[in-house]
C-alpha cells in the first residue's frame, strides 16, 4: 500500500486492516455509536485529543441518536471500545492519542 507516494510497511497495513476488521465485527447496536465517535475524533484533525474535545460533538451525537438520554456516558463508553480495539490510546486524565 502507498500513502502520499510513500510505501507503507506491510505489517503496518496488516495491523490497520486488523483493527478495521474488529470494528466491523462489533454488534450493530454499538457500531453506529462507535463509528460516530471515531468520525468525531478524525474531524478534530489532531493526534492528541481530550475527552472535552469529543464533548464538543455532544449535540451532534444527540441529534444522530435522539433516543439516548446519556450522551456523555455513551461517549466515554465508546472511547473505551475504541481503545480496546487499538484504534486510540488512553494517555491519562481524559487525554487520548491516535496511534500512527
């Protein structure tokens, strides 16, 4: 695989594919939330981010999931799911890091 004209090591590609595959294997009831939180992280456009950064998307996530009355706890839960999948890393005290 090539990114921005630079070849990417095959192990890196395999690891990223494995993470994506894990995300696809989540139950549908979680997948929507998980993907929506992941998209919010990507929209931040930075590798290091905080829980407060993600809370900025609270109203948008509430609109996407109107039946959920506990958006902030759900955000925290989904950050934990993303961490367990290896898509983000917890760096302490409400701070996270996108690997790579």
